[in-house]
C-alpha cells in the first residue's frame, strides 16, 4: 500500500535547504549516502496531481509528458550557480520513493511512499533577530499548518558558529513552540548541518577520504552542538516519542576522481566544476558527487539509521581520540 508523507525543510536563509533539495535525487541515484548499497532506494520527482491521485490513477496520457516540472527547474537553477527559496512563500515538491533491495520487513511492506517536501524561506521560520521582513500573514499561517501536519521535520543549519548567528533566537523559539504544540503529527526530526565540504577545502585529494569517515562527521557534530542551548529542547521532543537525529550534508559535494571539495575557485560565486564547453546533465554527472543530502530525507521517510545519522546517545557518548580529525579542530 502506498503511504503518503509530508516533510518540511526549515532553517535560516542561505542555510542550504534548497540546495539540499536540488541535489537530493542525484545523491540517491549516485548512492552517495551512508546507507547500505543493498538498500537500493529510488527517488523520482512526480507532479502534484500524481501525489494527490496516487499511482493507480496516473493518467496514461501523461506517461510520456516531457514538460519541465518545478523540481527540474530547481535543479537547473542550482547547477547554474545557486538557488534560494523566494522569501514570499513556501514551495512544495513531490516524489515517489521506493526501496528495491534489502531493508527491514516493516519498511518493505510499507512502501512505496509518496513524499511531499515543503521548502520554506528562512525569513519565515528563522528570521534574524530584529529583521523586518514583509511576509504575509496567510503565508505564515500556511507554513505553520504544514509544519503541524508534517510527519517529519528537517532543520537545515549551516556549519557556522551557532552562538554568533543572528537567527538562533528565532530558531530556539520555533523549537519551543513545536514542542508545546499538542496538535502536531511529528514522528521524526532531523537536524542537518550543511556545507560540510567547506571543512575540507585545504585537504585536496584527501578531502573525500576524511569526509567519508562517520567518526569525523560525529566529531564535527559534537563540536557544532557544544554551544547549542536549544539542544535540551530537542531532547524533550525525543523524550515524548519524536525520533531526533543529527547528520551533515554537502550539496556541492566532491569532484569525482579528484576527490577534492567541488567548489571551483575559477568561477564567480559558488559553482561546481565543469568541463569548458560542456552543457547539460552530463557536465555534472561526469564530475560531481553530492554527499549525504539523501540522509535527512531517507531517515525522515523510512526511520532507518545510516552510518551518518546520530542519536542523542551517540552525541553524548565519550568521544574516542581520532587522530584524523586533528586538522579539523
């Protein structure tokens, strides 16, 4: 039986929500995640009509439709040098998720899944303290409704000093309201720290080797959460049955074969590497490996832990000495 799920992406402006979403399908297709390769998940963008109607009612006339959908436009904007959600609204994207390999029986019997992923502007959920942004009240009400009706929530935060961030107060208040809301349907919450590749820019071809070590990711998360005063609020959610996990991700990822972070210093802004004169999808599939952007969505939908999803117990455990992480300190 097909199960429908809603996942909300929230976080500050330019935190990486839209970039995570834009690289999601490619990350699943390239198996650039911490799940077992035997899981073999597949993620396909679908239209809102397909999500509403369900697979059995898919109109055959639309089977070969080639119209560029909202998700394809989002991916194109990302590949052209960056993407950010407009501050005036929230945007919904729809996907069909299936597991084609080995998974626990309780997961296999539930699939496939139809996912609605809500991408919200940072100015709505986590505006900087003191900022005056003209957001319509009906847009705020729409996002509040979507969050309360969501099955899972993904908080996307950039890897920065949290205590110096102007939006931390708003984020803490949002978590408080969520914890106190009785009418929420929330089952899972994932805190994902984006822009993970920036920690490894000086490591050259060794970058991907260090990034692929779950112990390095756990070390980074512990350091990032050390000053997070709202961590206790998330523990409270965990205590009342909401599964809370922490992970990292990199939408820009790493360069295939060369293994260095995929940020081209010869291009203006933030652009991925590409061969001169090459256009289209091939330019990115040839060089680009997104990293772990599938993790928060797959956990939100399936409730399955990977090597890079960490619980409060893992965050709190005594950290073993990791010589490889000395360069990250």
